[in-house]
């Protein structure tokens, strides 16, 4: 067994132990690709899988609008209220942090294992939801920049 296989097996095991089906399934899919000699699609997955995942995430969030459960009046009220303005600001901050997280992960992909472990701990012990390495990366980027600034 090579190191790559061992790492993917470890991530899958941690996902199972941490009750994170998303992480376990992702590692299992990559193991399946590795065992079936389909590593040639890794570059495609690296370029497009994040985008595809984000599309499905946004679709799931937009379903209440599409199904009519949220009216135009509710949307307008939420935008002009204090909680709505806070939500808009939060969206701006989160997307900026996600961008910083993506850049950090592109520069230091080895940080992903720590984020996966942290996500698993968050799910298993703190009732968290593992929706994104980008947000974890964004927080990591913020903390790395903070540490650099403090030095």
C-alpha cells in the first residue's frame, strides 16, 4: 500500500468515526478511482468538482425560493431589516474568507488534512456540519495572517 492510499483510507476512517458521511464518501470515491486506474480524471475533478459541489449547495439553499415557501415580500423584508443587513454583511465576509481559504489551500494543500481532522472533530464532538473546507481555509488564512501580523 502506498502513502496516498494510506492517507485516503485514514481520511475515510476518520470520516466514518466522526460520522461525516461527506468526508468518508469523498475519500471512498477517490480510493475507487485510484483502484480502478482512473487517476487521469483527477485534474478534471480538481478543476470542476468544487464548482459542481457549490452548485448543488446553492441549489439546496434556493429550493425554498423556487418552491414558493419564501415570498417576494419576505425577501424584501429580510433585506431591509437589521437581521437582513447583518446577513448581507455576513455573506460578503464569508465569501471573502472563502476566497482567502481557497488561495491558502492552493498554496499549502497539506493543510487540508488538518482541516479535515478539525471538521471531523467538530462534527463528532460539537454537533457541527462539515459544509466546507473553504470556510475552514478562510478561518485558517485569517489566523495565519493574524499570526504573521503579530510577529
